[in-house]
C-alpha cells in the first residue's frame, strides 16, 4: 500500500487520538508513505522541484498549531493498548532536490545568541547521496524521519508535534535510518502511526532547531508485538540496542535512558542489574539526541554482540 501526502492524508502541527486513519493494514504488512515538510516561507528559488502537494497544503492555510506536517495516521488491524508496534524502517528516499535549514531568535540551543533569522537552501543529489551547502561544502546524506509516532492516549487530547513523548513523535534520532527498527507502545486501538519531518542529514543535538529539512518517502513494515514489555520508545540497529530519555532537563534524560538500558542489558545478557550498570559504564554510549524541542532527548547505545547470555548462568 502507498499513502501519498496531501490535504486529505496529512495533519499539520498536532497529534490527536480521534484522527480517523487514512489507511488500514494488517500486522506484518509493508506500507510506503510520502511526506513533505515546511511552510511557505521555506520554499526555494526557481529551478528546484517543489512537490505540488506541499503547495496544496499551504493553500489550505496556516496549521492549527505550530509543528510538523505528518502523513497518516495508518491503522494496524487488531492493535490495542498494551501492544507494541514494531516499525521496521526498510527504505528511506528523497522526494525533492532541496532542503532547508534555518535559525530564528529565541529558539534553539542558544536562544539569545542569534537575534536575526537566517535561512539557507541546500541542494540535494539523490544519485551521489550528498548535500551541497551554499558555501560549497559537500555533506553525505543519511536520511531519516524526525517524527515517527503512534497516537497519544485519548486523555491527552490534541497535542503539539514538537515535543517527543511516550508515543514517540519528534524524536530527532539520527540513528533511525533505513535498516533500523523503532518500537513504540500502542496507546489507542489501531495504533495510528504517522511520520514526517524528513531530515536529509542531522548531527546529534540538532542544535539550531532544524536539520536539512526535506521531503522523504519511507517504506515500513508495521508489526504488532505482544511478547515485548515496552512502554516507552526504544530502537535497534543491526548492531546496537537503543534506549531513549525525553525530559526538559538533560540530566533526567540521561537517567531515563540509562535505567532503561540497564533493564534491557540485564534481561538480554542474563546478568544482574549491578553487572548491567557496570557494563553500561564500560561499553555503553550516551548521546545527545536533541536539545531543542522543549522536551530534550538523550539516547544510549549498546552493541548487541556484547549481550550474549552470561557464561556463569546455568
């Protein structure tokens, strides 16, 4: 199934558990989702491809609240609260030949340091998988979706897409490229998966608020899991486990991500929590996910090869 972006399939700026699904699939099915990004102020000059559906969304007026353009939600048949949605990111492709990055006053990691808005358009080349910055620097691309989420609980009502929370959302985790898997707790019937906020490249931190923001196409496999005990976003790459922590305070983010990794390492390696804590100190990597979304983010990475069952078990 292929869900295209446009006024009938996108929601701009918010999550809401009452949003009707734009598509419904069975657990284990693949789905391709197109996304677009940005308001009228970020459009490039002549010579670049602007997806017509982005212009159609602009024609509909300003969003109901500031935030991201997301495509979805997609319902998964049989999903119910207490399940875990396994989101295998099978492929991520560019949908346009440009991206934008900006800074603005009173935003970002240094909100007082830049009193004027600055914006740049970056040329993207899907053939070479590179970005050409305005001053001539070439950067490799590693595209991923800044926002992937299930619907929040109904009791939360309509919430902004800006802050990452237990349902996922604006995680801005650059590890979530093609080949990785994200796990999100299902909080409403159908799960209701949405994605957007396409990034061509981003550093850990996303310090100025924006990455190379662009339009992407993602191919996903969405599978319900009832054998996992996950109530908060987690992920894995082919080589690493990833736990996450989101909170306005970075120290608290660290504690959340670390406690969750201790639990995962202990269970997977068959070692005590104390041993897992020590292994996290020896081989775990704490990384700043982002410092700009009010709810900041930290993630911890642990090599899966280190987590074979302990030889002194049994």
